[in-house]
C-alpha cells in the first residue's frame, strides 16, 4: 500500500460552489501528487433527502465533469461512483453494529438537515455518517481532505474504526481529517456568519463554479461587509475576513500579505480585485467543463474504469472484515 492513501467523497447534488472548490476539490487535485488518491461521487448519500431520479443522474455527470475540469486525472487517481461499489453499503451495515446511537444523535448536520425535511426525516439521513465512515474505511485510507463542516463526521469515523478494531483486531485504518489552513470554511457572501452551501443561504451569496464571469463579479462586488474601512481580518469583520481568505487561496498569497497590499484602499477596490481573481481562477475550469460535459459516454467509461480499481481494494477489506467478524462461509 502507498504510504499515504487519500480518500474523499463529494455529493452529486445541486451545483458545486466556491466553498466546495476551495475547501475540498482543490485539496483533491493536490492529493494526486502526495499519495494514492481515491475520490468518490456519493450518490447514495444524496438520496438521504428526496431526489428526482433523472436529475440525480444529470447532476452526477455534472459533478464528474467539474472534478475532471478542476484537474483530477483519472490516470493519476481513482474516480468512481459510490453506488457502483456494493461493498460500501455492506460495510455501512457492519459498522452500524459498532456505532453508538447516541453519537449519531449528536451530529449537527443531521439536526440541521432533519429540520429542513418537510415530509420525511429518513433513517438514511440519520445513518449518513456511518455510510461516510464505510466509504473511507473500505479503502483503509490514511487521510480525508474535507472542509471544516465535516470535522464531527471525521471524529465519529475515527471512533467507529477504533471501536471496530478493539472488538475484532486491527482490521481498519484510523484516518486523519485534512482541513485546508486557509479556506476550510468559506462563508455565504450575503450572510458571512453562515457557511456557503448548496442548501442554505441565498443564491446571491453563493458563487457557483459554473457561474458566468459576470454573475461571479456581481455576487462578489455586492458581498455584505461591515461599516468599517480597513481591509483586514477580525472577529467583527466576517465579510472582509471571508473575502481575504478567498483571495488568499485563489492568488496563493498569505492573508497578511493581502492585508498589507490593500492597506489604505477602500472596500470597493478590494472587492473588485477579489472578483477579478475569482473570475480568472474559475474561468478555465468552466471552459474545460463545457468541453467535457456533453460526452456522457466518456464520463461513464471513466467512472467504470475507476469502479473497477476501487472494487479491487474494497473487496479485499470486506473479505478481511467478514472473516474477522465471523460471518459468511469460512474461507
Ligand atoms: N463553505 C464551505 N467551505 C469549505 N468547504 C466546504 N465544503 C462544503 N461547503 C464548504 C466541503 O465540500 C466538500 C463536498 O461537500 P458535499 O458536496 O459533499 O456537500 P456538503 O458537505 O453537504 O456541502 P454543501 O454543498 O454545502 O451542501 P449542504 O450545505 O447542502 O450540506 C466537503 O468536504 C465539505 O466539507
């Protein structure tokens, strides 16, 4: 096994936004240079809330094309669709038997998402973090690149792996979360106290990766800031702090360098600079996406090839786990 095995999953729901890009996708791309990188589009997670079947498939293709456009190279990473690998659901059940109900009941994301459901709060939504643990543990991954909102799920996943190993012997690897130093939590531009997300916050405050340049400019130029005038980070300056973090990532410049650069300049000039930098950053991704997205057969081929490689790894883990638990025919 490679020294580092990196695994992460991303939902094929909605349109992917700048938060997903900066918090997660950027790390996925960089992960290809640091170890064996495995990335999964988690359609089984997406169906924990209602989805239109035809839409779900479309969004899965969108997400796959975005990931490749962003720089995932199917020859240098394993990129696959979660539902193609049945080992994930089997391991999810097995891990459920060593997961404390009380721990699941404490998950913030479950509480937030449950509140939003009008018809049904599914048991699947409650079990979401166990499936997430199965995704990662099936590959014995050492590292999980995610945004800050996933900390609680990663801690739970570590507890599940430890409890499993304590009961059945050292079968699973206890993974580490990897959170970006800057940009682990990109905030909504209209409500900088709230994380930029697919399901919460205003459209106007959410920059989508596929937004046309003019829409990106408009959203960033109208970002909510504060009544002050200084371009610097601070607890009472959530909007400006967020924009500094965004610019820091897209320009690959430390935040304090930007504070020095923009000292004495007004918010308007600063926002215009952020807008242009983000337009430049996302433009090439959108262009590559437009080229890749129409060829759904090619996307399917990529996912099928990824699934074959993923299955070979996950099947080995499941065989070990089943043997350790004492289920199935001996052998
Ligand atoms: N605002 C954010 N800043 C930094 N990272 C973020 N992530 C999400 N929002 C931010 C990270 O993106 C990865 C993929 O997330 P996902 O597509 O699986 O969906 P999610 O976690 O549910 O995030 P969304 O898109 O914002 O959806 P909602 O709000 O509906 O839950 C994850 O690594 C996540 O940390």
